[in-house]
């Protein structure tokens, strides 16, 4: 118990001494030991590295997981040293919704079959995204976290210790300066008189005391200087290690770029495969997408004569030649009054009109006429 009280008193006295020294430096009442410019440059470089590493780490986490609630949950699992449950990506969830919608709307319909294909592709994209997130976390985020939680904390701790030793050193310098000033003041020969011989004894005793105080202060200064120099060298070595950290982070950055490039490359391949599959499905939209062209649309009535206005029983007449028979491959529901609804396996008469899109024909069934998509027909000779 006595040891703890003494230790507490010693630490309190040391803290008070440092506080006094720090206050006097701020008030320009005491000199401050400055480190060399090279050391200051290393310190600025370390602070800059820490600052930007934190920002890059935070923004990369946002890129990989935009949901803040999910990031907080993963952070808590990491701090509790527990494995986070597997999370479904947005692409996988979208694919699941598309497949469920296809089951409800009908797998045999063009829309339903397309939903299934796109949903499967979205699931594959979600799996690729999971692999990318895992790879980026291991190869890029983990080294950045290790630097911030390991090297940065050690450097900060050693710099705080160096600052405390610097305050102790400056306090020792101030103590030596004051002791020497007092010794010089006492060392001045007094005006000794025979009627007062006691003055000489007191002056000699005070001079001896201050000489002893100066020796103690100088000895303390030497010890403080030695500890400060040793700590400065340790801190300098740690700060110089930032160069190695930059090399390591550069390698991690290359690995992150490779992982991201592989991720986008796989996504591109999956989308190309999806486009090929959609081309084989019945539907004009899939064919138009393969030609990198927008889906067919009716021209504006102000600029070009619209088929919607001309495809009426009264105004449209079948040409004398050029008509052909066509077999309907799939059911087709007309989108508007200018189109003709179709039933699978029925035979209709088709022909072209000037100015009509190449993906459409005029279909005729009895007295019914309207536009029909070519991809839903099999032209008969």
C-alpha cells in the first residue's frame, strides 16, 4: 500500500511538472527543445499517411457495402470476434424476385421465360460480387486496418512518450538554469564586517547548498537527455518505417485493382451470355438489343406519317402482289389499336408497306388488320 501511495505521489508530481512546463512554453516563459527538421518531416508524413488511409478505408467500405446498417452490423461482429452471417446481395435478391415473378406469370410466356433467364444471370452476378467483396477485404482492407490499428497506435504511443520526455528534459534545463542563477547570486562576496562574522558562515553554507543543487540538477539533466535521445531514436525508426508501409499499401492497391478488374470482366461476360440467350428467345426487344439499337417505336405524327394513323380497314388495302402467308409461332397481345393480336399456330396473310420498320409487317386475318412483329412469324413459301 505504501508503495502504491509513493508511486501515485511520484506520478502526480511528474504530471504537475510537465503541466507547468507546458504552460510556460505556451506563455513564452520557457524555452522548448525542438526536434530537427528531418524528424518533423517524418512526423508530418506519418500524420498524412494515417489521415488518408482512414479516408480511403472508409470510402472503400462504403463502395463494397453501401448499406450503413449492414456495415455497423459487420463491425460489431468483428469486435465481438464472431463470424458474421452470410448476407444476400442486392443482385441475388433481384434475381430471386424475377424467378418468383416468372413462376406466377407463367414460365412458357415470352415475358416469363425472359424473367427466368435474367434472374439466373442476376444470381450469378451476385455470387461474383460476393467473391469480389471477400477478395477486396482480404487483400486491401485488412492491411489498411492492420496499419491503423497496429503501426499507427504504436507510433502515436511512442510520440506521446517522446513528448513527455521532452517536457521532462526542458523542465530539467529550467531547473539547472535557476539553480545556477541562484548559485551565482549567493557566490557574490558579501560586505563582511568584524562585528558580523555570522554572515560569512551563512553565505558559505548557502553557496555549498546551491552548488549541491546545481550538481543534482545537472545529473538529472544528463539522465533526461539520455532518455530523450533514446526515445527520439526509437520514434525516428518507427516513422521511417512509413516508407515500407507505402510499399506494402502499393502492392495491396494493385491487388485491389486486379480484383476489381476481374469482377467487372466476369460481370461483362455474364451479361454477354445473357444477351446471347435472349437473342434465342422469341421477342423483338431481344433482337433489337443485340443490334445495339433502341426498341422499335412509332415515329412522331408531326414528322413522319405514322402507321397508327393508316392501319385502318377503310384506308389500308392489301397490295395486288407481294402478300405471303405466315404461321404464328407464339401468342402475341397487341399493345395498341395499330397492332394485331396473334394466336399460336394460326395462318395469316402478311405484307409490307412503304416506310414501315423492317421488324414489323402488316398482318391480315379476315377483316382484321394491324402491325405484327416478324419474330413471332414463320413465313411460308
